[in-house]
């Protein structure tokens, strides 16, 4: 019945009726207000009945702000008309704000017209807020047209006219406009008139530093700094005027005045300044340094921190003023003291032989000038002492950094400030302690540590913070100690601390390695005691796995490298232990001419030769692989042989391991692809998955790869994408033909669509890469490009059927030529140990943390690092470590190829349900890389072999 009704209704509405002759058709068209959405809102402004409605409409315009080029001029006209008729200043401010947004963001906007319109609108304006916004709009629009010198002069003139306004906001905006838009000519093009005009502008800005409002005074000084930053040379004559502002009541003025004083002191260091007594003269940089030192006692914390920072960046200060910053004794404000002979000669010249005969010589103290009486230490006296003892962490941190910067350039100051930096090791804030430790490490080449200083330093080794302890290890390895007793104190404390914190083993090893290299002559008299060598008795052989004994061995062996006198003191077991450490930790133990390694120096000189032998070996391995005249079977066998030889080469030569691994992995991919394609049952899914992962390793795990080599890798990956598409289409066809219906065939069909999308995306990226490398693609790549350009829809079935014969007929890909600059990203898991048999037991459903430490070398993007946790039930979690858990390695942080070496120190969280027996959970470090084109999660490329942790989740006890 419903179908009949629907048919009848459709038939009725499809009939046409006509009465009489047809009339003339009229086309009515209403002219739109303005073409775009924002312009339509502008057209509605004239219909607003109140200022609130207009403001809401302007806010909507500001939100969308989409104008067509033809509508911009009309919109500006309507906004300007509404500005003139609007009574509320808030609405007028918003209109001028819109002028700025339209000029900066809308294409086709005439900036000159907007500037003219803004100047016209604010000319007769009475509201301070509107004028301030108008000047701000002129500033932002003028920056876009800064090349037009005439326009800039006009805007500066507008700002100078509005400087007479009584509002501080208007004055600040005008001063900012003058400083940022005033045209500055290069020094070679400056004439006398230009210089005189620039002096007038500087004087104008300087005059406003005497304004009543502190915000105006601050902006005046900031404008002078801005002009200097743009290239205008400030005159040293303004120095005295700026110094007077150091006693301003407002900290914002004192802050910017300090910056200006520092600038003038560094720019004119040799100018002379006369002090208040009229006789004593100082260099300008010294006087500026003294005035900045006085600001260390300022009431405002920000000013004190700024003063400390500026002290560290002041250069060319006299040593007597520099050293006075570390002495809190009272001074006469750096005035020149007169001798008794000079004072007697002055009395003779004055005609007074006795002090009682001079006029007003016995005047009471109440009549003395206030500025001549000084009760507290002023000037540079004890400036850094006050900064290092400040109650705020920011000031102490700035003072420590300033002392470090000055000490790096002045050995005398470094020696004097050593005690103060050592005292900062006991600071209550960890960040301050770390800054002090790092500062002492930087100036270590200037200082020698004494016993009393070492007591404080070594006491800080007991700190609970691992960062502090490792920082102290770096510092002790960099510094020089004064005597054998000092070195003995260090060794004993380090070994004692190692028992308390065994997790610091690797950092301690690097510390004693550097200490042994720097103090070879001091280690010599301690060798027999450290190694337990007795002149008459055979002592028991120590355990080479004992961390304390390993520290002693590393110390002595590194000292023996520079002092061969101690080599005959070694016992037989010491030589055996050296051989063991040389094999297990070659980066910590140097080559020595003892035991079986007596010819190690000759071997080292041979290893230091050029890499021509390695290049010849590479060429010999790969010389016949790309020979097209050979049969496919012969080339496959040669590839297998080349892979084996290159894998052995990567183990034997660490310097070329990256290039050898890269080429071997490429050869393995070629072999695996050939085997998968020639499989009678079709390419296996697991083989294609491993192939795709190896291609991702080639693309992301290696650095130093040229564009040509990268193009070869991407062309190989394109073949793998094509093989995965063919396999996905075949699986979809098998699933659909099994009679399972559309539901079961949906998953294979989705996989085929994803594979097609990945192939298309990969081809687009490969096209750009080939164009960038100026490289011709191989025949299969050309065929894929032709197929993708011919079929616009890229249906998986059609694309797979066209690519299958091309892929089978394609020749074996060419292996790229050896590039010895290639380096491979790798990771080493330090904790948990691989041979750990401890079972972690926790309640099922809850979380347990496993301490994890790893060193990752030559990683391009540390943010891509992930921790892969694989459970026995095939569940895999990729954990993103927090950013602060990635720390730079202390021995070498960056590499020549731009990669980084990081240390990953975190806790891996593990959770699972109840297990009947303990099972292993695999933890490894991976790189998260995008597979390209698909919607799947990022693939994980493993950087090391996983470490297995035995876990036993136990059921929760249901008790009381």
C-alpha cells in the first residue's frame, strides 16, 4: 500500500499544468552586501542599535577574518565610517585592532591605505586608549613597510606629535614606535645631517627618562636599547644620566637602566669617568662594573639576579675591582687614598698650619652631607659574596654562573673564587649545587685542589641525588689535585662511595680513568699500596669482578700509560687482569706494552693508517655483484657470501661497522625479497613483515647516508610495498572465495586498501627523493610510476595484477657503493642485566617498576625513542620515556654527523593478570618510525637485543 501511495504522489507532483500563453520570466537577484562571511558581518554594522551589538559583531569578524581581495577595501571603508559615528571608545579600539589584523593577515590589503586611514582617525581623537591602539596599529603595519624611508619618517612624526599626550600608555606606544621604525642608515652612508637628526632622536628619548610615570621612564630606556640593537650608536654622554636612574623607586626602571649601563661600559671601556671628589678618574668599564655590583644589594630579587648575570658578561674589568667582589671588607668607595706628605702639602697650600685655624674645621656631624657618610660597604666590595649568600635561588644561580664566566678568562680570579664555589656544594637547592659543580668543572684547567677544599668536595659525594654524584665524578676527573695525600683521599672516598651507591659504577670508572691520566706521577708512589704488592710475600689474587678492584686497575693502568716506571711493579695476575679488561672495556683501559700486547703500539700505528685497505676490501666484495651478464643464481650466491663477509668485517673493525652493517642489511633484504617472490605458494606474510622492518631499519637507523644511497633504499622498499600489496590482494581473494561472506572478507579487503595507500604514499615520497638526488629510477620504479599515473583510482586488485608480472621480471636491485662515513644507531642496555635470575613478584593487576638504564649512540631524534615491553601472551606495549629521563652522555654528547648520544634512565612499568608460574618479559629500546600512508601505529625498529626480566604476578590475597 505504501508503494502504491508513493507512486501516486510522485505521479501527481510530476504533472505540469499550463493556463494561457506563457508570461515573461523575471530573474530577481539581490545584490549581496559583501562577498565573504567576514565582509557580511561588516555590512551588518550599520544596523546595530547599540555599542554592545557592534562590539559583539566586531568580535565575530575578528574570529573568522576571511575577506576576498575585492571586499577588503569596502570593509575598511565601512569600518572607518562606523568609527566616526561610534561613541564608545572600546568599539573604536576594536576597529583599529581590526585594521591591524586585516593588514597583516588578509591578502590584497593595501597597507599604505590602512596607515593613512588610521592616522586620519586618531588625529582628532580624545580617548587615550584609542590613540594608544592607533599608534600600536601604525607600529605593526609599519614594520611590514620598513623599507619605505619616507613613510617611516612620517610615522615617527606622528609619534612625536602624540608624545605630548598625558597618558602613559600613549607615550609608551609612541616611544616604542620611534625606536623600532626610525630609519637608520648604514655607517658608510651617514652624513652630518643624518647624525645630527639621530642625536636629536636620542636626546628626545633620553628626556622622557625623566617623566613622572615609571612606565614611561622604563620605556624610554628600553627604546634606547632597541635603537642600539638596530645599529644606531649611542653616545657615552648619556652614561651619567642613566646612572642616576639606578636609585629609582621602581624596579622596572632600575632593571633597564642596569642593562643600559652594562651596554655603555662594554662599548666604551676605555673612556674615563670622574668621581664625585673631582680628582679620581676611572675607566668607564670599571665604573659600570662597580655600579652593577652595587645593584647586587638591590631590594628587588629580579634586579639582583640581573646584576649578577651582567657581572659575568662584563669584559675588560681591572683585576683590582674584579678581586674586590670576593672581599667584604669596608672600603672608601674606590677613592684614591692620599699619603701623609700629600695631606701636609695640601695644608701648606691652603695657608693653614693647624687644623683649628681652618674655617668650619670643627663643624658638627649633623652638618655633613648625607652622601659623604657611608655605613655599609658599597661598590664592588663583596658583590659576589652577597650574591652567593642571597636568600633566593635565582640570585645564587646567577652569581655562580657569573663567577664561572669570569674565572674562565682570568686565572687569578679563578684561584681566588675557588673557595666560594666549593662552599656552594653545600647549598640546600640541588640545582645550585649542580651549577657550582659544573662551574668548577669548566674552570678546572685554572685551579689546583687543596686538602681542605677536597674535604668539602668529597663530602658532597654522599648526596642522595645521582646527578650531583655524577657531576662530582666529572669534576674530579677534570681537576688537578695538589699532592699525593689529596689523591689518596679522593681514591679512598670514591671506593667507599662506590660501596654505598653501586649504581654509580660506570660513572666512577670514567672518573678514575681521567684521574689516572692526569696524575700519573702521583699514582706512582701509591701503586704498591693500591695493588697490594708486598716485597716479600705473595698476596692473594683479587677478584677481577670486584668493582673496587676494577677502579684501582683502571686508575693504575691509565697512569702507566704516561709513566712507564710502574710497569715492572705489576704482578703476573695484574697483567692477566689487564688483558681481560683490555678485551672487555677497551674504552677505559689504554694499550700498554705488557704481556701479550707488547707490540700494541705498532698495531695501533697500523690501525691509524688510512682506510684504503678497507675500501679495497669493500670493492672486492661487491665488484661482481652488479654484473648484469652473470646469471641470477650466481649473483644470489655472491650476495650471500658478501653478507657473511660484511657481517664479520663489522665485528672486526668498529670504525667501519656502520657501513658494513648497512651494506650487509641491504644485501639481506635483496636475498629475502628474491626468495619470497620465487616461493610457489606466494610471498609468506612473515617474510614480507621482516622485509618491511629491515627496510625501515635501512631508512631510519643509519646516519651519514647520501641521497643516492637513500634513493636505492627507497626503491628497494618500493618493491617490498608492491609485494605486500600483491600478497594482501591474494589473501582478500582467498577470503572472499571461501564462501565466508562479506563479513569475513572485510579484514583482508581492508588490508589490501591499506597496502595500496602505503604504496601510493611511498611512491610520492620516492619521486621527490629521486628529484632531489638527481638520480634516474630503475626500470621497476618507472613502471610503478606509469601504472599509478595511468589509473587514477588506484584500486588494489587492478594495481596488484598490473604490478605482479613487473615485479617478477624486474632485475636484482643494485647494491650501493661503500660509504665509510655511514654510522649506525645502537643501544646498550645496562640495567637490568641479561643474566639476572631474580623473580619480580607483585600483585596481579597492580604495577611494578623495573629500573632501566641504557646508552643510545648516534640517534637522530631522541624524541622517537621508545621502550618496547613484550609479554609472553604476545601483547606488546611501546612506552614513551619522559623527556627529562633522556640525558646526554657525559663523555661525548654530540657527533660530527649531527646525531646525539643519550643516556636513558627511567623506570619501566609492568602490569599483568595472574600467572601460574614465572615467565619472562622482554624489554628493549626501539625507534618509533612512520611506516607511511597507512593509518596503523608507528612501527618499532629495535636498536638492541631485548633483555628478559622474570615476572610472577600473584593473586591478591582475600584476607582480613
